[in-house]
C-alpha cells in the first residue's frame, strides 16, 4: 500500500468510526504532544487564521526539541496526569504559555500552564497568576 492509498484508507476509517482511533491516541502523552505541536506550527505558519496577528511569522523550535522539552518537563507530566484524572476536561489540559507574546515558541520563552490559566492570562493581558506555572 503506497502513501496515497494508506491516507485514503485512514480517511475512510475515520469517517466510519467517528475518529475514535485519533481521539484515543490524542489522550496519550505522545498523541497530545503531536496535536499540540501541529497546532503551534499551524499558528506560526498562518494556516490558522484566527488571531494570526499574534502568531504568524514567529519562531518555532523543531518538533524533536519540543518533544524532548515536553517529556523532560516535570510540570508537563504533572499537568497531563491531572488532565487525564479529571476526565480530559479542556480547562485542565496542559498548554504552552509564551512568556513574551511578542516572541515565538522557543525554549527560553515557554512554560507549562493549564488551559484555564493560559486563558485567564490572555484575557488579563498576560498578568501572571502563577497557578500551575513553571519554565520546565
């Protein structure tokens, strides 16, 4: 089966099972990080147009470096465990917070926080709430 045939097969399978396999994979650490990096990259490359002015053209670290940073981060592991234990509620999901929103996704500009903390910071103009934050 060549790549084109495999992708067609996967698309058909997703249609018939409601993306069940994808949803299950994204509840693993690897799947979660894969989706997160894909979303980060689509923001800086302009694929996601919502709030493009905040992200487009900014720097993004290589995928392998992001995975290494995330998996080596005690804060990510704690937040992901809480996210799973709380039934994968969006508000508890680990997210990458850019310390300086004028800069991109670089190791010295990222920290882990929950989705709710990151949302609060965005609505408060990045005022630090310190809940669940860590540079590691």
